[in-house]
C-alpha cells in the first residue's frame, strides 16, 4: 500500500493546488476500487498494486488531464512575434554593446592582446544584461497572452468561436497603421537605454588612457545622486515605451487607447523633465584631474545652467505634448 | 496492401473521442461512482481509459451537467456523479443530434 501513497504523492505534486485534496481523495478511492476488484477484498500483493497503477497511467499523465487552464506562457498566437522581438532585442543589446566596446578599444592605446582581453571580459559581463532584456520581453508577452486570451474551453472538444465575415475588423486607415520599423526602433532604443542605464550604469563615463600609464581608465562623469534620482523614473518611461511598441507590433494598429497611452508616456516625460529642472545637477564635480581638465568648462556650463536647460527642454516637450493632444482630440471629433 | 495500423488507431480514437461525453452522460441517470461507471461502460462495450474518464467527470460537473456527492458505501467514501437538470436537457438534445448524425453518415456510407 505504500506504493499507492507514493503514487498519489507524485500525482499531487503536479496538480493545481486548489483542487488537489479533492482529486487525490477521489483517486485514492478509485484505486482502492480497482484493487478490490482484482483481490476480492483480500490484501493486495505488490504485483497487483503495480498492475492497477500501471493501468491508471503515469502520475504526470494523470495530473495533466486534470488541468483546465492554459499551461503555457506564450501560446501559438503570439509565439512568432515573440521570437521576432526577442531577436530584435538581442541584436539591439549585443549590437550596442559591441559597437561601444569596439569604439572604446580603438580609442585605447594598450597593447592589442590586452585590449582583446578587456573586450572578452566586457562581453562576458553583458550576459546578465541579455537575460534582463529577454526577461522583460517575456513578461510583456505573458501579459499580452493573458489579457487577450479568450477563456479556454472547459471541455476539450470543438467549441470554436463563431466566426463570420461580417465580424472581420475593418482594414485600418493609413494613419492608423503601425509601421513595424517604428515600433522596432522604439523597442531597440528603449532596451538599449534601459540596459545601459540600469545594468551598466557603473560603466558610463569617459574612457581614456592617461599618458603615464597607458591603461584603460573609466572616469564617471555623472553624479551618483543624479543617477539615483532620475534613472528609476526614466526606467519607467522606457519600460512603458517597450510595452507600447510591443503591443503595437502585435496588434499592428493605432487605436484611441494606444494613442492615449502614448500621450500618457509623453506627459510623464514632461513631468520628469520639470522635476529634473528643480532636481540635483547631472555632473559630478570631483572627477576632473590631469588630462581631463579641458572638460571643466563644459561641465560647469551644464551644471550652472542646469535649471534653465531642463526648463527649456521640459517646455519644448510640453508644447509637443499639447500639439499631440490637440491632434488626437481633433481626430476624435472628426470621426464623431 | 494492408492499412497502416498506427494511422487507423489514431483515426479511430478521433471518432470515439466525439462520442465520449454523450456515452458518459447516457449512463448517469442513476448515480455512479468512477469505478462503477468504468465497469458499466465496459460491460456495454465501451472501453474507456480511467485517466480519461475521471477528469472528464469533473469537467462535466464544472459545466453543471453533473452533480456530485461524497457518500460512504461499504468501507470507503466514494464520489457519486449523477445527471443534473441541465445535464438531462443536454442529453436529450445530444441524443437528437446523435440520431441525426448517424442517419446522415449512414446514408453517406451507403452511397
């Protein structure tokens, strides 16, 4: 009988938690009925138990049949687009990193084998960034899958949704169509920004080789306070933009909803710029030494005029936002 | 040239799959527990795998075509399934449809 317990335990591990107890209780009574039938009530032998369990099927198979909901993250409807976007994102991240590393390597005066070594290490360090990127795309698609998925049928026999030509969606007007390249570029830039400013924020700065050492050195020019304050806000923008672009790439059509969402992102953007105008300055003060003193003028200019520069940026972006809102309202009124 | 047994098997399964629900519903005018239903179907010539039948019973219950109750009979509790009012109506409806299908297919096969 121990074997029956082991069997039920194995099935239970794979059952949905909510119904687990009840299903196991029923399975136990069914297995006992099966055993009764071949033993006529006497204590079953091990080979009899084995036979009954073999008839029931493997625990995985039995558990699988009790499942009702979908057991996938991304179903066939979105799989192709998902793979496409994963490729785009990978290419974007890898491409961006490789280009920046090559530039840094060419600028370096270290010996070639050494440069190659640095390059190899940098490549290895990109791996977590790649996983972050793929993870984000997967999360977005999982949400799309869950939101758009029709309720799976309770019985697995044909109740396909009624389809009629009258229900076909209208061909989008020219201005409603999404140009895939725009969405793709949107994803690429947002992903690059997100990866660089989160996973690689410690590597942002000026790379140079002081004349006395010939080694590759990084000088961080941005102040940590600025990064700590602004990057979380920008990350939200980038993540929302990626979500929007992926959604557009999947649905291939601008709707009132997506346009409003787009405006929401832009409004958020304006808000961040105004916030930055009154927030901490961008550049660190204590990094200029030796060869880099030439930058002092530029940095001081930006830091001294921080508030003015970001106020202007914010106002320009705000004007753009207002124009977009007016356009959207106009379009809505025209459509009636 | 013999027929491809593997292909034949999968086509036959496909045929049988569609008849499963109506067969099961037809035997649940009186309450049955899982194993007794398997036996009953087998006696009448329908061999159904146990691990297909039991999940199906639960799904039909969730669809409110069956009612179920735990009852202690003999030495152990068993879950009894029985047609609900909905289930009875559905069975009547399915029967008509079945008769129509078998008539149509019968005619097709005579050609």
